[in-house]
C-alpha cells in the first residue's frame, strides 16, 4: 500500500504524508488552508453550511458530488478533487453563475449559510440539466437558512442552473480527469498518525484479508454515522478501513430475481433502480436524508450499523431481502431479518463484513408500501418507519410481511399481526384485528422522537393506510402482470 494521500485542492495538487486519519475536511480547509468560506454549523451533516464538492472519476468523465465536509475525514479525499467556495470564481475574478445568481436575486442575508447553498447549486449545475422548482427543493433540502424564507434562494437556483455549464471546471475537466486517471492506477492507501491507522484497500480480497488482520477496525464508507462519533462524541478511533476504493463493492446488478447492491453503493446511486421497481422505496430514500448525505451514505451501511431506526432495513425485511456476509474467502447468505439479534448486536463474526444486499424483484399480485413518520418531512430520523408486502388472491391475503423500525431494539417483523391477516379477507374487520395484534408484537419506548403511545398509534394507522391504499387491488380477481405499489 502507498503511504499518505494526494488530491486536488481546486486545481492544485496536494500530497500529505502524515495527517490525523480522523481530521475532518472542514477542519483542514479552515485551519490548514485558511479557506474559511466553508462554515461549521452543526458538525453532524445536518445544516449544509459546510458543503463542499468532491470530484470523482466516472465512466463518462468526472462526477461532482455535494458533501458535508464536517463529517468527512481527510484520507477519503485521496485520488479526488476537493472544491470549496473560494475555488468557484473565474480566472478573471468574475463570479461563478451560482454566486452571481445569489447576488442578483438578493438570496443572502446574514450570509453564514450562503457558501453551502452556492456549493449545492454548483454541484447540480456541473452534473445535470436544470431541474424544476420541485426538484430544486430536494437538491437544497440539506441546506438550512434562518433568514430568507428560501424563496429568493430558489429563484437564484433556477437562474443559476438554467445558464448551463460554462465555467473554469468545464474548461479544466480534461486535465483534471487525466490527473485523477493517473492516480487511479495506484495501489491501496494507508495512513498512520496520531496513534491511529487508516487503510483503503483496492480490491475485495485485500479488504477481506485486512479485516481479518484488524477485526477491531471500523469499516467506513460515507462516515455519516461514524463521523459523528468523532465530531459529537469525541471518540478516538484507532483503526479505520475504507471500502470506497473497492470496485467489486460499488456495483448494482440485476439478477433473474433480485437487485444485488454492493456494500460501497451509495443511496444516491441506488435511488433510481430501487425507485423504479418499488416507487414507495424510492420516495423513502428521497426523504431519507439530504442529498449531501445520500451522496456518500451507503445502502449496506444503513444495515450494517444495526440501528433500530434505520429506514431501509424495515423495507428490505418486508421484501424478504438477503444479506451476503464475507469472512476471509468464505461467504454466507442469511435473511436480513436474522442479521439483527438485539439492540447493538448483529449476526456478524469478528473479521466478517457485509458484502452486499439482495433485494427481491417485484412479483405478480404483490403490493408493497412503506411509510416514514418523522418530525420534519425532509432529512429527519424516523420516529416510526413501517413497511408492508402483501400477496393477494381474490380479495384474500395469501401472504404478508410487516416490519417496523423504531418500535423495538431492532427492525422487527410483526408476526402476530401477520398471523391475524394471513389467509383472511383483506377487509376492515380483519385489518383492525391485526392493528390490535400489533400490541402483542411491540413494546415501543418513549424518547425525544415520540412517546410509546404515539409510536403504537402511528404503527396501527400505517397498517390501516396500507389497507386503504390496496383494497381495490386486493379485490381484483385477475392475475396482475405488474405489481401495484402503495404510495405514501
């Protein structure tokens, strides 16, 4: 492995041999490069004031991603381009369209959050055609502003992205691409400093071997969870293994009966394929978090961290997803629901890691719905997340799987409620009996996100919501060629 990291800061090369593996990109920019346009607001990836853009090689050039620099560690920049707000202006000093539009539309008041908004707009303009206002709201959902009411910012966003891509980054893309391509041929990376070690293997075999050598290391990818261990909990992490450079883990494959998602695939990358096959799941991912988070957080990371309030596990469990685990050269496949043993404990041996998740493709006569209940509509942690997958035949429930997050110490099936429904008519009387049975399935806790009573009421009402949205489908007597999805 190569010692140290190298990256482009704007268009300038940086090579760093010794650095604290858990130093955040935000701290580096402000304290070492003295680029103070990037702000710290929340230190947990919530407010967007620290937004920067990362340029990475892709099959068709460079992909630019807006990310939260407050929870990204410096070694993850290796082989990439880091762009801060100070890098946007043109060579002659004129403002970038994203900056100029914010001025023209009076979209800044106190100015603290403005650089983050500019960087989100810049990333969008570099990658895609102009979105409509609704899509623009999704793009900016991870940037919070206390002053403007967002209207002028949205006006500026529309004006900015409509101008298309014509800036110094477009002009320099070939040169940047050549540099990053040259660096991509390097072996894996490691950094040792401040009593900590960081490893970035370049193959799945190398990863498996490393993890056997360092079973106490933390496997990381997006750092949207682990990053907070450092910024909020001030924990010391002696060893980290980054999987973002492992090509085998970054693939999404469609098999005959499943969507196979590697451990390095981000939520943003999986959004389209999952949403195409399961519209409700696509909507769940859209609300999962901000775009800055979805750009780096992985689907499998949301599983492997074992959180009882992770949003994707309830949906995947309702769909009977399978998990592929690897330990050295050995692999085993288990039902995802069996991975979660109890709060903080999963069925994973030392040195064993999640390699991919297998999400079954839709089947005829099966309806699927999932719903997220949270205090805020956008980028908030769920109080309750419910998912339902039911197979109907002539108005009867042939089979059903129900899973909730936020109702127990793990994502958990509602087996009593399922038993009440299975084989019975899909009607209000049967469903209300199943709603009552949820009291035998769960004993929810009271915390800052909701009381036990609120959670139980919400779970029961979500089951009824699924019934209301699928009653017509269930009553059909013909075999459905295309499964209907409940929309929440």
